[in-house]
C-alpha cells in the first residue's frame, strides 16, 4: 500500500489539512494518508505549541469516519526533536510492506537542505510538494528536480491564523471540524 505521510504540529488541525489529504486520495496519488503529530518540529518556534496529546485528540476528532486517514503518534516515543528521516525509517521498519511518501509544503521544500539527512531522504522516499502562497514552485523544481510537485488548490488558511483569531475571540467555525472547534473553546485552548 502507498501511504502519504503528512507530518506536522497540527496546532490545531484545520480544514485545509483535511482537504489536502482528500485531494491526494481522490486523485489516487496515495492509498492512505497518515497524519503524524510532531511533538517538536526542530525548524519551528515552539512557543505557541500545546500538548501533543491534545493535538492528537483534535486530529482524531477531525478524521473520524474517514477510513483512508489514520492518526499516528509514532513520534511520541522517539527522541525529540523529531526528524522526518528517522520517522520514515521507523515506519518502514514497522510496516515493511508499505511504500511511504512524505508530503510537505513548498515553504518547507525551499529549506529542505536544512533537514536532517535530506539527501538520504530524497534517495529513499518520494517527496510530494503542495503549493503554499508566496513560495515559488519553479524554485523548488530547480533545487530538487526529484520532488513531485502537486497541482493542488491553494488552501489559504494556517494554524497560526486560527490561533490568532481564537486569542482575538473571532469566529473560527469555517476553518475547523465542529468537534475540534468545540473542544478548543471548551478547554480554553489558545485563548491567551
């Protein structure tokens, strides 16, 4: 089976994440999408990051009833910070019959040379790149011709934008699964 690994902070998971995963399934680019919650991304500011178990709970809520989506906490038992090459190798070891591809945004593709063992990652795994506004696909293609650029729509929403809206007491309904929205509000997450 061909599995798309969608790794991220998911702080919180939002409809853009889900729509991208649905695009990959609908266009038969992968058989399943496994969302891997990263406790700690070495290239991101951790200041606004809530507990990884809360983020995993919200992920599970948002993909409930989607049979081709799975939530993974594999990185919770791995050394921190989390590195994609280590996660992919561990998944390959645990599920040797599956083929894994890594999904990343064009923003991350442009700094891919900052990733741990990025050449090894490119040699061993397919890297699928979706467009992010302001990050040029042609530049990605020039730097990493072996990456597969995806012709997905732009999903113009970010977790940062959602957190800021929550702090400003703005409506977030249009961006989140209703269960996730209710969970955030009931638990006063991202409110300060």
